[in-house]
C-alpha cells in the first residue's frame, strides 16, 4: 500500500470516529424543558402517586413546550445567541436584575424589526405553553409542592 492510500484511509477512519461526537455536540446547548421539570419533580420528594400524575402531565405537555422553546431559539443567529449569553453573564456579574438586565441584553443582541416580531410571537407561545403546564400541574400538586418544584402559582385574591 502506498503512503497516500494509507493517509486517505487514516483520514476516513478518523472522520468516521469523530463525526458522532460532533453530531452530539450540536444539540448540547439545547435543553429539553420537560426533562428539567421532571428532574425537579424527582428532587421534590413527592408521594409516588402524585409524582406519577405530575410526570404524566409533563409528558403530555413536553412536546408543546419543546417546540415553543425551539421557535424562540430559532429566531436568533449564532452570533446573537453568543452575545446574549455574554450580556446575561455580565449583567449578572454587575448585579443588574429585571428591567436593567433585560435592557442590557437586548442592546447587546441587536435584533432587527423582523426578529423582534418573530421573537415576541415565539415568546408568547412559550409563555402560554408554560402557563398551561403550570395550570395542569396545579390541579395535581398543592401550593407547597409547587413551590418545592420551583413553579410559581398565582395567589388567589381574598
């Protein structure tokens, strides 16, 4: 075998070995919101029957939540996502919260008018999917259990 053919075969072997790792890395930044909620449910020390009911609700609402999150993530370019992460870190490090932090992040991202409308639409869809999930979980979990899981509930007016 010539040196050139050995080199080509070696390169192909490396490519075959490395490609699955590269493919897995693409989805690394995308978290599944339903999995995060399931993890919180498991850590909340709930009764088994309540835990099963809650997991079933999360399983039913998970695809809607994931789809809505994907739409929000799809609006920004890679550079804008990087700028958003860095702006969020710097705002947190400087102690900014709420409107100040949000304004700093929006300034760093530099959205176009079209992106602003798409993002607002996608965020409202995500918000409604989260609200639906929280509402359904509220039917199964008590206020204390919801607090353990880390989900906010609206207080009833007296």
